[in-house]
C-alpha cells in the first residue's frame, strides 16, 4: 500500500485488506448500532431535562432574589447568565460537528429515523481525526471548562468537579492512543461518534447547571453580608453635669448595605435605605419617652430571626439663661412665675427652693411669693443617680416693692380738660404704668381743692376713692378757668403698705 509500482502480490494483498475491512464493517451487529442510537436519544433527553431545571432556577431567582435584593443578586445573576452563554457556544460548535458527520453520510433515514451512515467506520477518523477537528474539539472542551470555573470564586473552584472533561485512555505500550483517536479514530462507527459528541453536550449542560447553582446560591449563603463598618460610641446621656463621670461604650459595628431588612418601631415599619432604617417621631410634648424596635432577618434555611432594640430619650423645652444682674427681680405682693429647667434632666426630677418667701408648683413651673425687700436665692438640685442628689445652681433675685401707681381723675394726672368732663367724674383711680404683673391699688383717702377765679378756695377731704356728696356738689359749680387739685392721696396695693401718691392738678376749660 506504499507509494511506487506494486507487484501483483502486493496488489492482491491490498485488495484483500479492503475486503477484510468491509467484512469487519459487516460484522457490526445492528443491535449494537441501535444501542448507540438509544444512548444518544437518552443523552439528548437528559440534556433537555437539565435545561428545564436551569430555566426554572432562573425564573424563580428573577421573581424573588433579583427583585428583593437587586444590588446583591445582579452580579451573581449576570455570571450565571454568562455560564449559559459559554455552554450554548460550546454546544453549538459540537452540534455543527454532528451535522457535518450526518450530512456526509447521507443524512437521516426517514423510515428508521436513524442516521443512514451510522455504521460508517471511516468518516469519523477522516473528518474528525485526520481533519484535526477532534484536536480542535479537545481544546474547546478544555477552554469551556476553564471559562466555567473562572466564573466561580477560587475557593469554590477547588471543590467543584465539572462533568465536561476529556482524558486520554491509559497508556498501553507503543500502541497507546490519545483521546481523539480512542473516541473518533479508525474502527469507530459514525453512530458511536454521534453518541460521544452528544455526551459532550450533556456534560457541558450538567457543568452549566453546577456553576449556575453555585453562583445563584451565593445570595442565600450570605443573607446578611456585613460589608459596611462604623465606629460607634453610645452613652447613656449626652448631657453630663459637672462633677459626674462621663461614661460611653465604644465599639465597631457592621451592617449590610445591600440588604433592606424589615425594621419596625412600636409596630410601624420604617423606611430602609442601604440597610439602615430611619426612625423619626415628632416631639410635641416634654418628657421621657421609650421606643422599642425589631429587625427581622431571613436566615439561610428560610426562617426569620428577630432582633430587638430599645432606646429612651428625653424631650425638653429649648432653654436659654439670660441673667443681667439688675433685672432679676421678685415683687412683693404678687405671684412671681418662675420656669426652671436643666438640659438633660427631666423636669419632674428637679427640686427647687427659695431662701426668702415660699414656692409652689412642680415639673418646672413654679410661683414665688416674697414678703420683704432684699435678696432671695432660688436653689435648683436634681436626682442625678439613684439615691444621689446634686445642686445644679443658685440664682439670686432682688426683692422689691411694686412701683407706686399714678393717680388719675377724668383720665388725666395733669393738664386741662373740659368742665363738663370734670363734672361727670365721681372717683379717683390708681393706675400702674409699664408694669407686667396684674396688681391692683385702691385709693384710701384724698383731699380736693377747687379754686374758682376771684373766689375763695373750696377744701374738702374724704376716705375711699369716690367723691363725697359735698365734693360732687362743689364740682357741679365749676366753670371754665377753674383749677381742681387732689392732694394727700393715699393708696394701698397687694403688699398692704400705704402709699402716698403724687398730686393731681387739672384745669377746666
């Protein structure tokens, strides 16, 4: 069979070799070829079943994890889709080799639904081995396998055994064959080669399923992925009184920025962004308030674990202390309201006392009553710890009498008015001007002088604030040009002390 001129014997040996090959082909029983066809069909069905499982896995993932945790799930989802694309590219290549073998051997027999050239023992070796297609296929298998593994983390690659792999058969002396020759070489019927190629497609699909399962399962493996860290300092109070120790707990905390767990406070769900819930509540009234929260986190097994948190906070009225030395005054005879507060301390825990006079009230609102001029000291203390009281401060107040009122008749204290207006009045009034407290003074006695032109003056006195009958009679006779004087005016205010007031001088016109 070598090149060159052949002898009749050599030519006869060649003919006999060809006849022998033909006889060997004839010796392959149909039952064996049918078995290859059955195996091929079974592998194809298995590949379809695996693909159905992969599709269902993607559908379930898209409806749950991808929708609930898009930021975390999307990277794993994209890698899983990449695995499917890599496998599809490989199987499309293998399918092209199968179609070439089928086409070159006459196609499909419509009666048997099998390949017409299924027993052809030459096409596989010629097209795949000699044509270097098998060598190219082996490289495709190795490249596809590595691409699929590269989608996994290094630690996951180590423990992952993919079905898609090719290995040379055990060496057997000089005649040892590589994988290409052992699978598609001389003496391998075309039907067997189709089965081998279909097995590679199924192995690729099983490898895809394994990679997709591991990738999408990563989302469940780390239901809470602590990817953000903060330094936290927590103190019982941010307000500390001088003399008391400041205590705080300092530690590192972590949270999952890509998961938005269910967080509720007092039964109401909070808005959550980047894994952090924001609790906001109005502070319309003062006092100490406590809220309780609950964080629900899904575990790997699908169960829900709840974590509770509780905080207490105080709402106090905004306060500012202005203490000009000459304006801190308490007045005798009137209730003096005092508002007392200390930032960081509940009003009900304050204790207030006064050195002179008395205090009434509670919870930050008090009334001071003082009796004599001088200085009164208001002291404030509080319970800063169980069983421990501390003085927070002392405020001095000057104690003064209420200012003298201004006497008024006919709406005036001096000047002139009509004689008719003067005649219409029946009493004097004592009026406090520019004074914030509601303090009332009563006129107790006064003297009235009426001085008419070219006549002797009329001098009358009375007690109380009303004009006496004689005074009213004298007032009825006044004419324009008359002068009316009120002197020796005495009044008594809330403190009970008699006050001598200024004179009133009015002219009639």
